[in-house]
């Protein structure tokens, strides 16, 4: 798991789980909180039965010294708790959780007790609704340099604040029982079935002050997020508004890390393209995002029975489609790109193998001058003269897996208007997914060696891409663009002379490449063997003579107008 993902998950858990904290002895002072903010609508439970607020808190396992007051508000029809404060259960002074106000509508004391004792086997509605205001969590996660938990780790500080959190119609079953006979899969199934809710809303979320082991910092804010319910392993549609993510890199730490890789890598941080490769400050915003949730409903039955799902199961997992609108990317404070719309189709699965997906990016515009430091004014002017401050683009990706035919197909296309069109596609045959995952090392290796390439195509249609590359690199290197172009052509010619001894195909490749570099046009690299070529056949051919690999794949390189 990456460091960013792990931090986000831990922060979310810290923000929502009260049970992971012991109670602090001193409560925070009272503050005025408007009952309806930040929620769009106020809410009151009519004809609500009066409940002793302190009895509810006691049933939840929260002692009286952790909050200022817990009283039943007849106007709201809810138990209102103010100024809760929790400390880390392991006594870490840097970890804490506080809540300014919490409203619990319709609490059922008997059901709360039944959950705690495990006496309630079926889902029951414990609250009508719960609202939380002014939540703040602080903590220090221990991660290593790769983001995984280790015995020797480094601290990663974080802070989470939430203006408001609302959970509608939450339902719970009895807590999973532990003990020697408890099976991990069974426990997971009980957890997935043991909670449900009608809708959840999170407002004014800020995950900030996140500082990684190498000095990098992260900040994520979210104006509003609604989750369209959860039940039986299925999470409903998620809608988000006003996303804003910022990452700041510690350049000194980055240079030190690159120096460890060798002097060549360290030089990259001082090159004119350093901001493109390693932006010190990057920020991405999006006006809205829609994710159609996910489901693991088909997996729960197997978990309950402690069984491994069959490799041809088609209903274990479903990942819903995604749409992001009006994204903006900033680099070191300058607008680098705008994307009107990004979409991803629903992803069905066969076992745990994705069966198909389509992705599209529309109405994207990139300003490459944003990646150049302001002091390099001549390079910025050159990029603008080349039209690289306003480059519209689109891209598409299509992937499919056919479990009956044992094939995989992928195609991706991209267009940068005025620069290039591109297409990458390949087809894989004899992909025996069940054999690869059956647990037998010998058969898995045999299945891997039997996986075959049926076809491959890479096409680049040049409009002004080559001219732009040589102009820009000429300016960076202090050389004439035409001189650099001729040097590239010369390298291709040299490759033809040296590679002819390996295969007569290589001089043909070099001729096509040199013509493309000098005159532009369309370059197409294709593999179209008469019959699909397996990984094992490629490895055998390579050991005998690398040139035989080219023959086996029937690899061609062609240049056309």
C-alpha cells in the first residue's frame, strides 16, 4: 500500500471510530455550535421518546469525564453531547480526537447493549440518525520509507478535521465473536454483514499537516461527500464536491535520495526539466466526482463458509463507474493543465481478474510553460512560440479479458492537437488465469511460459512534435535544432550498421526511423506473427540468437507520409 493511501485510510479511521480511544480526563471548554450547520437542512425527530443522555453515553462505554454535557433536547428529539475529548488508547500524547457536538436521534439502549454483548444476531436500527460537528483528530502513524508497517519505522504526523458528519438509519448486528475457533474469513464476513446505513454525509473535510518520513507534506480538502448507503457488502454511489489535493516535496531530501542512485540521477533535479519531472509543489482540484460505488456481495458467502471462491466465479466483485469534472492541475503555483471530464466505466470481474474497462479524458488543455522556472524566460518564450502554452488533448483506453477464449486486449489512443496522434494496442492469447493462480508452482510457471503475444502496434503520427522536441532541446543544450536532428539521424544510421550482423531486419528499422526523424510523417512499429508467440518461445529464441526473436514476432518498423 502506498504511503498516501495508508495515511488517508488511517486518518479516516481516526476521524470516525470512537472505540479506538480511551477517554481523556479533562474536557474542552464549551463553544457555541449552530445545530444545523454545516448540513444543508436542519433535522428534528418528531414525537421522539425522551432518553437519559448520560445513560446512552454509559451504554456506549463513554465515561462522564470525557464530555461536557449529554442531555436530551426536546426540540430536536435527540441526545445532544457537547465537547467530547478522547486520548489515544496507547497513551500517545500526540494522538487525540475531539468532537464539538454530537446529536444522536432515536437511540435504542437495549439494542446498544445487545450489540456489545453479541446477543443481537440480525441487523437492527440503533439510531435514527447521528450528526457530528467540529471533529478533529490528530495522530502520528508509523511507516517506513516505502509506506509499509515495519518494526523500525518513522513517524508521519497528520491532522483530520470534519465540519460535519451525518449517518442516517445506521444498523448494526452483534460484534463478531473472537476466540480460538474464530476464522479470519468468517470474521470478515460478519463485519461486512454486521453494519448498514441509508446514507452518510461528510462536510468540510480537511486532512492536513501530513508530513512524511522524507519531509514531504500533503493536504486534502473536500467540501462535501455523500455516500448512497451501504448494506450486505455493497456501497452505494459516492458524490464529492470541491476536492483539493496538494503535495509539497522536500527538494533537499529528494536530491539526497537521487544521489544515492548515482550522479546521473541527481543531475535531474538541477535540469531545466526538473519542475516537469519533480514538481516541488503540485496541486490538483476537481469541482465534482461521482463514483458508482462497489460491491463484494458475491464474496461474502464464500467468506462465511471459509471457502476459496472458484476461479470462474463472475459475481465476487464489482467496481462502479467514475466521472470527474473540471479538474485543474497546478505546478509551483501555476496552472499546468485543465481537464473538462474524465470517465471510467464500471469494472466487472471474473474471480479477481478485471474483465473490462474503458477510460476517457475529454477537453484537456496543457500549458507546458508552467513546468519551467520563471527565471528561464527565454525557454518560456520559446515554448509559447511553439504553441506549448495551450495544447488541447484527448485520450482513450479500452481493456478486455475473455475468460472463455483466454485472451486479453488493450488499446489506448491519444491526441495532442497540433503535435501528434498516437495509438498503442496489443492482444494476448493463451492467458490461462486459473492455471496461473491454482497454487501449484510448476503449473503456474508453465501457464506463464505459455502466455502468448498475438499482435502489437505502436503508431505515432507526427504533426509538429519532432520540430518542437528539437527546438526545445536545442534551446536547453545551446545547439541548433537542425544539428540535433542530424545527430539523431546519425545515431539511427550507426545502429543499422551495428545491428545488421544480428538481423537483416535492423537496417530496415533504422532506415524507417531515420526518415521519420528527418522528415516526420507516421512511424508504425508492429508485431504480427503468423501464430501467437509464447513467452517460452521468445526466451528460447533470445538465448539462441536475438535476431530470431524479431523473426518469430515478425516485427516491422515502417514510416509513411
